[in-house]
């Protein structure tokens, strides 16, 4: 084993038990999945807003959006949220 690899491992996992290291790796993998999901949702949301603005639809600030709307407008609201 290369000495730098040993020191990197020791700094990361030095005082942990095997179960702690395994749990840490699981949490890192879960966090990676969540970050990907958030990125995809952000892109979907930005795309929806761009489509709405491209159609000439003005988006109101969130506080000014009404709740009593027709079903056709409801789907547009979901796209803009």
C-alpha cells in the first residue's frame, strides 16, 4: 500500500469501527442519489418555467398566486411551482 493512501485512509476512517465505516459509505451513497434527484428536479422546474415564459405566460410571485383556478390553469401552476 502506498504511504499517501494509508494516511488518507487513516485521516478519513482512523478511529471508526467497521460498522461505522460501512454506515458512512451508505450515507454518502444515499446523499449522492439525493443530490442527483434534486438536480433533475431543478432542471425540470427550470424547463417548465422556460416553457411557460416562452408561451407568453407571466408568472406571479408565489405569494400572489391564487388558489381558485380552473383545472386547465391548475396544471400550469404545477408546472411553475
